[in-house]
C-alpha cells in the first residue's frame, strides 16, 4: 500500500468511526433496517453503508473475536464475481479492528482447491493486509450442533464460528442453478462440515434450518459486481454486471430480499427466503422496511 | 576431500528434498521453483527421450550437458557428489563392509537393454532411472505414509484434550504443516507396492554399500561409459605398501588396490581411498594420458542385452489397447497422443506429486504393461482443477505439454456421462444438481432440464434434471468427484472426446 493511499484510507475509516451513529442524525435506536451505498470505490461504499446503519460499533465491542465470512469458495478472479470482492471484505476487517476487535478471523470451506480459492480470489492477501487471521479449514474443528430443524437435525459446524463473539456474513450476490440466487443465507454453507452435498436434496429447508441457529450480527452483501448467469462459479465476464453497490443490514434475510431486487426478483421469488420469513427468522417485505440509500 | 564430498552430498540431498516438498501448489498459477531440475540434469532421461521420440527437450539438453561435461572432466562425480539416490544409498549402507558378488557389469547390460528398446521407441528407462525412481517412490510410496503417520500421531494427541500438552503439540503440528507436510494428506494407488520396491532397493545396501549404484543403476552405467574419457585420474605413488585399506573403503567397485587395474568407470570419486591411505600415496590428478581399465563387458552378454531390449518391444506392444481406447485411461490435460506420451513419459511421478486434487494416480495395467506407472486421472479421488496447469509445468520431458491458462481450459480430457439409474433427480425424483453447481466451464457444460415427474401418491412434481452438453464438457471430472452418490457416482468421466486423440471421439470434428 502506498503512503498516500494509506493516509486516505486511515482518514476515511477514522471519519467513519467518528461519525458512527451521527451521520444524518441517525442514532443507533432509529437506524435503518438496511443501508445501500453506491459508488465506484468498494472501500468507500462499504464504509458508508456500515456508518449509515449506525456504525460498526453497534455490532462489534472492544475485545471481540470476530469471524468475517466471505464467499471465497471458487478458484476465480475478483472480476468474475464468483467470490466476494476482496476490498469489501478487507474493509469490514479493518472496521472491526478499528472498533477494537481483538481478532478477526477469515476462512471458508471452499468448493475448489482452498489454496487457489484463497489466493485467486484476492481475499487472502487483502484481508491479511487489513490485519485478519486467515486460515484453511481444519477438519478436526467441526463440532456437531443440535439444529432440530425440519430437515437438518444435527450437523457439524466450524468451532471458530461457534466460539466467536460476532459473526459478520460478507457474501456476494450471484445466480445459482438450484436456488436461483445465492447471497447471505447460502453463503453460510461455508461454515458447515460433513457431506454438505446431501443438503441439495432439500436445500431450501436446510438453509432455513441453518439460519435458525447461526445468526450473523451483521450482513454485508457485496454487489460491486454481480453474477447473473452460470452461477455460482461463472467465468464469463459477459455474465457479470457492475453495480458498484453494497447492501448492509443486521437481518440477513432482509438483506437477501433486497439483494433479489438487483436481479429483478423479489424476496418471495426465492423459496428459502419465503420459508425463512414463515419461520419468523426475518422480514422480506422490503417495501415496509426502512432503507437508507447513499450515493457517492 | 571426502569431507567436502560429504558436504556436497548433504547439500544436494537437502536441495533435492526441499524441491520435492515444494512440488506442491501454493495457490498461485506458477509453481515458482525449478522442481524438475534434478531430472533435467539427468543425461539418461535426455538420451532415451532423444532415442525413443527423436526430440530434444531444450532444458533437458542444456542441463544434462552440464552433467556430461562434469563427467568428462572429473568422472562419475555426479554419482558420488550430487545424486540424491546415491547419497541415500551411502547413508543406509554406511556400516556395511561386505561385498556382494561382482555384479557391477549388470548395470551396463541394463543400460544396453534400455537403450535397445528405446531405439524401437519403447520408453522404460524411467522405471530404473535413479532420479525418476526416487521422485516416484517418494511421491507415491513414502510421502503418503509419512504424512498419515504424523497426522494420526498429532490427531491422537489432540483428541486426548490435555490442555498443556496439546498447546505445545498443536504448535509443533502447525510448524510441520507449514514445512514438511503436504497440504492435504496424499493417497495413492499402489502406494505399498511402490514404497516396498524402494525400501527393498535401500535394503540392498545391507548386502553391499551402494548396491544399487554399483550394480544396477543405468545412469551410473551411462556416466561410467562417459567417464572413460574423463581427465581426473587416480594415481598411487611408490609409497603404496599394498595394504588394501583403500579397497575396503571404496564406495564403488573400482578396486583401487589393484593400482593400474583401477576401474575408472566404477569410481564415484568419493576420495575415501585418498583419505584412508596411511602412506598418503593416493592422489587424483587431472591428466590426459595414462592407461585405465576398460569396461570389460562380455560381447555375448552385450549382444544378448541389446537383443532382449529390442525383442521385448513387440511382446509388450501386442496389446488389445492398441485396438480400442481404454475408457478409464484419462490422461492429464496437455498429455500428448498416447503413442507419443508413452515414448516420452519417464514415470518420475512429478505430475502426481504436484496434482492439486491428488486425482492423478499411477497406472498399473490401464495403459498396458508399456504404460506402467504413467499418470491417469481418477476423478473419484480428485478432479482436474479447471484453472490449474501444474502437471505440465513439472513434466521434465514434455509428455505433458506446458499449457497456458487459456490453452488449458480448452483441452478436453474426457466426457461426462450420467447414470440415470443412480442420479437422484432421475432415479428417485429428488432435487440435487450438485454436478451443475460445480461445473466450471463459463457456459455450464451441465444444464438443467425441467421435468414433470409422477409421484407415488399420484401427483406430479416439477424438478430439474442434469444433462451433459458434449460440445462444452471438457471432462475435468469435478462432477464425478463431487457427486453425492459417493460409492459409485451417478455421473462419471470416460476418456472419449479427449483432445489428444483422433480416434477416441464421439462428435463430428
């Protein structure tokens, strides 16, 4: 990182912390359900959106151990929009550390070879620069968790997630053949162990079961680039749209419902979102939610 | 001098092992280490590739000429100072003082046999070439049990849940993971077989120190032939009392105590004789003239070996595989046409060591006896990673072409077939399509067909069933690897459609 860039970044982040909860006279108690920021710098819009939601301090306390869970499941480059934008993930990491988090851990149980996914996605380098601890999945660290859901009764979940003080879900918005879209709820499949390919037979119910036990404190949906076809891997730049947008919210289901609109759909069009709403896990009627839009 | 020699052996062994351990993906596109350099320094690999395939691989030529040059100057110093296989043999046999029967000529007959068959385009040098043998044995036979031993040891400790102990052992474990352990535990077919052959070869050192090097090694034989013309020669002065100590410490079968009958081609220049001589009578001098012992091979055996090498070719070649391609013989991407591939592949196992998914495995008879221990992809164990080009990067002979990323993703190594009796949406009316999700081609080679299926109760249900597009499928096998029907997958790859073959095709060209 160049010095000038560093100073700019430090200034931006410092400002965001100072303004946390004050921006636009929004206080934590009346902060919007969802904040949507649009602009050419992934770092700036991520920072702005989180500030608009009440700031990172609303979600992270000093001394917290935080897991930041991006989607980096595929051996693809950032421009393919198959993995979360590295700058978005790194910005979330930086904000957590500035808010006093003791440690920020980043990992994913990948589909392609983990080494290639971590490197080619650009996320490993970006978040390590930001101060996160990056590790590959250690199969010994999965712990059986009682889920008692409609299809998933018990499943191994990564210990680091269970033991963390806070989980921040940082997915990317993509097309998916089976579920139509993969965003926040689907991204949490990266923290489960076992033979997760068995989930596909009841994918919607299984995702809802998982969401009922794993609740991220904050969800940052990366729509800097979205993948509109041939997901979740993509590979053809023609299937990528540049939206320069980041959507954040405390309720991952609401964030996903907003995300669906980026693809010309509604929350109700996605079965797992419908089921999640029915289970009372969150709202998908975004027209009734308070949404703050920021454009830079 | 022999201290210096030991230092050199140690240094080269460490370099060799470090490069061996670095023959592994870092996640970057390029490996970044010259992991095949010892193979490229090997003139036997160069010579047989030249004879069997009439090709000169540039790096192989340039580097092996360094070894030839060194041998012309100093004799078999490669054997005594550089070769990691020689060093391992010296180490295992360091206490052995016995000698086996005088078999040192056998290695020349082996060499002649190999060269004889090479001329008739049968490439079997790799089975006995020491560098190929060593890398293959370590990759397939030694590294996997080494890894599993360490893993199970530390995992047993970690399950004991003793806080203080596991704190320390986990730290040691993580250091080992960073250094000597493979990224994930490797598994190979024939592991025990290839491992035992290697251990057997090392055990021969109990019969005689450097048994392999003195009696069997075809590279040692080739360098022995070249060393006939070398300049560095051994002389014993008048002070020699014929005490015979030099013969006892000789690493080779050079018979230094026989003075001018010293077998130069058997000397690996260990300098033990110089060091041990109580009269300091032994000297090595760079000198053009001076009579030395020839190879002393029997003409009859020479001819028999050459003939055997030639005759074996049609016996091995008469194979039904030559009439019909083997569906399970899925070669790595960039592999040349089968005939040329077999003429070039030296079975060093570098591609199998580097394969990022551990899917490349040694053949037994899938490619005929001729193709023993060449690589094939077993998608059930590991697929061909779409954006990985490592196997072509480490192949020393070009049997697997070095492909750019753009070229690699265009290469077909086979084609996927769906077994509808096992595929969940077809056989059991259940959603699945994991294969479609993982299919890596930019326009997915597996697409989803909407189907209305009758249910047991009489209702109709709409679900999606996978269909393979043979125009787009490259046969990478990730669908087979990830298919949830784990025992016998509902989607599988066969070799048909492979880019390298004219005959093994299913679509109009």
